[in-house]
């Protein structure tokens, strides 16, 4: 199975903040399989950024429930926050007041998220890796 199973378990994405640039990330199915599957099926997604202590989030219109959720997140983690129906990108350690489903990580470009302001547009699309058809 090799390649096929790895493609199913990991989806590379690009987050683009309008006027600032792109972040590279990946969604990891094992963290919250139903949540990650729903996000991947819904790509591309976009919204307007809201700043929170420790990062940013944007609403995605998926209305998903809690799955393998927790409240504490580390720098570079990506989560789906059921209360806000939003994807969160964490720039530093953060504690949410309600649980969120961990869904992946930012692999590069986190400094772009740190510069983003509330109200700016952000989008996320699936990314093809070079050399993989």
C-alpha cells in the first residue's frame, strides 16, 4: 500500500494570508480522522482572520463536533475549534476555553501568521508535492 496509505493519512496544504504570503502545513488524519476527512473534502476553504491569544482562527462553515479534542496547543499546531466552527493556527503555546480537535501542523511560514491581522483574508488549499503525481 505504501504511497496510497501515506497520501490518505497526510494531506499537505497551503495557507495563504492575503497581502502577506503563504504557509506550508499538513493535515494528519490520525489526530482526528472524521474532522480531517471533512476538512480535506471541503478544500479549498477561506475566511477572515480573528486574532486570539496564541494565534488566529477563521470560520470554515463545517459544523463538526468534538473528536480527540483538547484545550492546550503548542506553537505550530493546527486545530478545528467546534465552538467557533473554525480552523486555528497557533503561533505559541495556547489554552482555549473550550476543546478543539488537533488536525495538523504548520511546517513553514509561521512568521506570516504572526504578522496577520484580524479581518485579513486567509485561504487553505490542497498542495501537490513536487515529484508526486
